[in-house]
C-alpha cells in the first residue's frame, strides 16, 4: 500500500522540486542579474503553489526553500582582470529585512483588514518599485547603507548612496538618538530611466526592462561618479531602533520628515475598510502621474506595540501586507515580425500588432529582443498574443493565447541573411543576438555610424540629423564618416529643403568639430562597446591614435573598465583596412588624433594614498596640487570616507568635510606639510 501511495504522490512531489528550482533561478535573475524572467504575479502564483505543496508534504521541508527566505541581491567577489568587478563589504543586518506578503485581490485585502483587532489604525502607503535600502545613522551621521541582500545580511553601498541628493549624510539636530535605522526604496525616476535607456539603445546595449532593474544595476556599480550621473532618488518608509520618538509608525515617519528625510506625502492613516479601499482606488489611477514607478499599496498596522503583538512568519510580518496593482494587458493579433538592423549590425525582431489601446496610448509595435526570446514565448505570426505596458511605458509581449488554433507546419525561424543587404548573418558564441558582418556595405549600419559620429556627445555637428543623413546617403554624398569632411556648399545647398544658409550652418558645424578633443573623437568612431566613459579612460592611457592602434588586447585589459571583449573589438577595428583608410582621411581633415599624455609618477611618495583637497591655497592652485598628488603616485578623491588617507586642507575648508574628518579621525595636513612630504 505504501508503494502505491508513493506512486500517486510522485507527480506532486516532482512538481514541488521543480518549483523550488524555478523560483530559486527566478530570484537569482531578478535580484542579482536584474533580468527578470517572470512577472510579479507569475512569481507569486508559483510561490503560493509551492507553499501549498509543502503543506501537503511536511516530510519534504527544507530551510533553504524559497518559501523560507527572501531572494538575495548580494554581489559575490569574482576573480577577474576587470578591476570594476570587486565585491562590496557584506554586513549583517541589525534587524532582518523581510519581504511582504502580496495580494492581487481587493477582496483579500478587505479580509485582511477585517481580521485585525477592532479599532486598529492602518497606514496606507504607495509601494515604490525600486531597490530596498537600509540606512544606519550613528550620532546623526550616515555610517552604512545596506541592500536587502538575503534578508540577514546585505552589501554596504554607502559611497553610491551618498550620491543621492535626497539622502542626508548628517542630521544636525539635538533630538536625534545615538543610533537609528531608516528603510526605504532607491528609485530611478521615469525621466532618468528613459534617458539611460536611450543612451544604451544608441550604444546597442541591452535595455533595462524597467526602472527597478535600472536602479538595482546602478546601485551595484563600482564607480560613484557614474552612479551620480544616472540620477537615483529615494523614498523612505520605516524607522527602527531603541528609544525612538513616537509610539506609532506614522509619528515616526513625521519625525523622519522633520529631520530632513524624504517621506512621501501620499501616506494616509485609515480607520476602516472603506477608507482603505478608497485609497487604493484613488492611487490606482493617480500613480500614473507620479515621477517614479509604483506597483501597489502597502498597508501597515500603525501602533508599534500592536505590530509586536502580531509578530512575524519566517518571511513576512503579519502586521503588513502589499496590494499589487494588476498590470494592464490586452490580447491582440501578431500580424508579422519584421527586423531592424542597428549601427553595429545587431538584428532586432519587432512585433507588428493589430493596434490595441494600453494605458491611454495605441500600441502597434513591440520589441521581441532576440531569437531566444521568441522561442521562449513560442510565438509566430498569426498568433493572438498578450501585450502589456512594462512599467506603464514600454509595451512588451508576455505570452500567447494557448487556446488559439495554430498551423503546426508554420513554425518560426530567424532569418539567415540580413534583411537590408543580404549578407549571411552570424551569431557569436555566448551572445543572444544575430549580427550582420557587412559593416561597410549595409545601409542601416553605414547611416547609424554616421548618426553616432555627429551626435552631441561625439563630434556634435549640428544640422546633420537622421533625415539629412539619409538624404545625403541616398544622393551618394555620404558613404562613411570621412565623407562628412568632403561635403561642399553647392552640393548641400542643391538638396531638397536645404539652401545656402542651411548648407553654411552644416559646414560651420563640421569645421568646429575639428576642435573636439581626442577622447570624444575615439568615442565617435563607434567601436563596438566603447562608450563615452570607456573612451575617456582609454584616451588617457593612449594619448595618440597611433599608440592605440598598436596596443595588444592584453595591454588594453589593464585599463579600468576594459574587459576582454572590448579589447578584442578595439584590436579588430584597427585590423580592418577600410577603417584605417577612413582614419587617415580624418587625420588629413584635421581631427584631433592625440591628447595630453598620462603623466608617469615621478615618485612613489604618495603611493597607495587617497587624498582629498579642500579649501584655498597660497602657493599653488588646486589643479596644481591634484597634479602633484598624481605625479607622486597618489589618488585624488572628492569625498571624505574611512578610506581617505588625509585631507590637504587650505583656508576656508568646507565645514562638512572638516566635521566628517573629525568624526572619522582623518588627519588634516596644511599646504606647508604637504609640500614638505613631496619635496623632501
């Protein structure tokens, strides 16, 4: 009888094991790779099913099951030549960072509220879609900033957090306790998210799926300057610690607001089910007008003593729950799949849809990313597919109608030749994309390279927009970037919609581009994966195009942010005879093909030291002191931290830096003391 019973149970037990594996993999891709493969709802449904199966088979209990812990975003240390690939300090949380129980049903929320003790106040808050952060303050000074990690320990990303203007480094108030912790969400506003994805699209880098992924990826970068450039923001929503002011959650948030922290104005104390449901209904629509992404509402018991009474499960507090807004999606016809070729030859499939309205806009097209994505969804022209707006902005296909009748003989296959030039496509091992190798003969690649070359961050040539470049290409005036410097006034003025004035403006822009510095010229060349920041670092190391041309892949990998793939792309670029011919024409046209040489240290007197300069000086300028520091092997840093070796302090030193140096025990050296070190 036991054997028969085991055979009956086997499918459910196998399903349990499969779900554990699926959810662990989904957690890893969501928290670590920032590449979600399941929607929030799909993940939660699988999690609920796993919980039900584990209740059926208690003998299969496993403390490592996804039902027993939160997903982990800890960054592991890896051995790599890429210096940016270093791990953050891992710190144990003072209080575990648990996840919230989720619900997609308003009826379930009503039941949850009604089951609470009579007269309980409920604080309703917006659920921001970002990356959880824990901020530690000691004596009013920010000392740590931890990610959720695995709930028990997190990565300390304090240097990146300090780039967020809405998070204060110091609280100058007498009523601040010795220690307190504030938790919140790090976000990338919609405007910054769109700008970042536009930059990545221009570089043909994978786009971030949503602002949450972009914020998570940004916060784990090793360069705080790049983090600052991307423009993160933060909203805080919970305070912890001993002997804190206030006996309710709402009072503590009001206190945090008075201390200078950003606390949402959308928080409301509700007293019954009707008030809670009215709050949810209002923000279901109004949230679309917010500058940041939200994906639901969080409900918390207001009284802190009652929170303690209600307690916790293994993963979630019993005194809080999240209501997730359902993603708006519609069923429509996939009419055909077309293909776009980018400037680096990547062939991207695009879904052409029967027009459907989503979040107030008409959607007719959606990216299908690559061949693997199409196969994963198992879609083909003629299918009825589900389309939803990712983060209310980017339309995406999330599945197909399973019940539809399909022609079994009309399976999908990715094209083998370029739809623009007919060249045979290639797929590099380890990459998801198919690529057209015909760089010098494929029209979209030619025009794309010219558009990149003249763009604002590259050569910044006004008047040569996408339409004008297409016109000049069709007329045979432009076949590569070097042809720009052979354009004549009469040839430009003779074109449709252009006259002598427009022609002269274009020529003036071309002439001005000859003064663009070497690092931007290098970026403008459009070498695959060499972005603006990487080009600057390469140009500092190789201050002439001739020296860069003969650099080996191994030498290039020694540059910060240059990995094996980028190095290989640079070497291949200079091996192409057509590229060398174009470079010679650009040199003859007068472009800047060299910059300032990277000065070799004259001594190692400051080797290994990180030095902050603050104030004004009598004997040398700040720039001269920075040059001295580098000349003697030291490193200039802009902000004071535990890693700062000393501060070169002049007159009128910033009070914030002085105070922080005192708190951290960082020594100050006068101008005379510094000169004595480097001169003797």
